[in-house]
C-alpha cells in the first residue's frame, strides 16, 4: 500500500509540474496583453481590433475554415466509420488497411498530389484549397470505427426489428452511443484546422488575403503581439472548458 501511495503522489507531482509548465506561458501571455508601454489597460486590444482591424479578417478566416472542415469531416467520417465497423462486405479489412496506411503518411508525402489536384481543379489560391484537403480525414474514420466496434450488435438487431432503414438504425442505435466520441473528435479536428500553417503557405501563396490567423500571427506588430496571441488561444481554450466533461466521459468510456 505504501509503495502504491508513494507512486500515486509521485505521479501526481510530475503531472502537476507538467501542467504548470504548460499553463505558465498561457497565463503570462494573457496578463501581458493588458500592458501597453508600461500602462495597464485594454490599449493592446484597441490597437489590435480598431487601429489594425485587418486582424479580425484573418481571425474570421480561421473560424470559418475550422468550422467547415470540422462539420464536413464529421459528416463524412460517421457513415464511413459505421461501414467499416458494422457492415460486412467483401474486401472490408483490405480497404480499412489502406485507410490505416494513408493515415500513417506524413503531410509532406501527400503534399505534391494534393497540390497537383488543386491546380487541375483550379482551386489554388482559393478558400477551397485550404479546406477540401483537410475535410477527408482517415484518422477520423479510424477513430469512429474503433468507437462503433464497442457497440453490441444485438442493439442494432433490435433496432432493425423496428425499422428497416439504415439511416434510422444509425440515428437511434449508433449515434446516441458515440456522442461523447463525436464531440471529442470534433474538438481535435477543430484544433488541427485552427493551427494550419503549411497548407495555407503552399496552397494559397499568391492570395494572402485568405490566410488563416495562424499564418499571420507572427506579423502582428510587436506592441500588440500579446493581445493577438491571447485572442488566438481563446477559442481553443473555450472549447476545452465548455466540453471538458464530455471529453473526460469519452476518455473514461473508451479508455483513452
């Protein structure tokens, strides 16, 4: 018992130290955003949103891109995850294996094919170039498939006794069981989309007006950089605060 208690205290201490290391830069950035030329106030935010109002354009670019990518990715991944998890068809495992291989490929390996396809479809230097390649995520399909495999087949069979519709079966038997997983996945996809950099620099290099905020964050004037960083972090922090319980529920239910 003493060894277990010592190990628990040690683990808690290490986790607390790591948490402090992550939190200190966030708190420091937020506090320094209220200081401008040695004075305390909201001058940085005034300069950022009023004097340098183009910041908001890039901010809303990021919001739109992340929201669209997240919504479409979830909408596409849900039926595909259900297909691989619960529908038996010839070649299912081989096709899923291909999905796994694609998921393991780094971004740099798919960069050139994506660039060529976007060029052929005249999508380069448009918002579609920043959103379409990220809408189809093998990782999302893989994760949802793993979640759906934990659902008993008997539940689906009972639902099929009431209706022969696949859509209704998915809606009433599958979707309610994986809501925490869907919310967790949506947050992960939103965060990844919010932090996109390479895609914007390569696929829209001739149209800087459609850049997301993550690309232009380093170009913000130095005297308002802390306010810019605080505003940039705010949506992600709010997502985790608002859905903290759902994230914890998902991690506990699926042993993440």
